[in-house]
């Protein structure tokens, strides 16, 4: 999936193969099998182009990561404790990104509890 996301457009087995071969030796059939498996799982869609297929990610890497985090969190018997532990593992940069994301989700018309209520 990393290679499909990296290209950010529909890719052929040959393109992914050539990209991977810059780092290691790998067979065409291996790449073809992996892309076919990803298609079977619904992670990529494919469109015929001549005798080959072009593969494209169904969702973004960010959406995939979010789904993984949501799945892991929903498996916890104590979601609040899981979040506290997760936040404790974050770097300062990651915590800042989290704060930015919370502000984006809340929007300017919906400040967090306790904010924007002074003087009322």
C-alpha cells in the first residue's frame, strides 16, 4: 500500500515492481499477487488497461491510519485509559498536531467546553 499511496495515481504492477527493485530484488509475480490480494480485500480498485491492470488506493493513507486507530481504541475495555496511555507515548510534535486536529474538528463556531464563554 505504501507504494500505491506514494504514487498517488493508478499504477501498474510493472511500475510498483520497478520502484521496489531499487531497494531489493523481487519477482513480478510477487508484486502481482500482493496487488491482487489488496484488490480482493477491497483496499485497492483496479481497471483493465490492455492486458494489465492499473491499481488505485480506495482510501488515503490518513483515512487508513484513522481506521486502524479507531479499531484499536474500540477494542479497549477502558477507552479513556487507552487514550491517556496513547497520549503519553506522543512526542511534543504529535501532541501539537493532535491539538491542531481537535481545533479543526471543533471549528470556530464550536469552541471546547469552558472556552469562549467568558463575559456572558
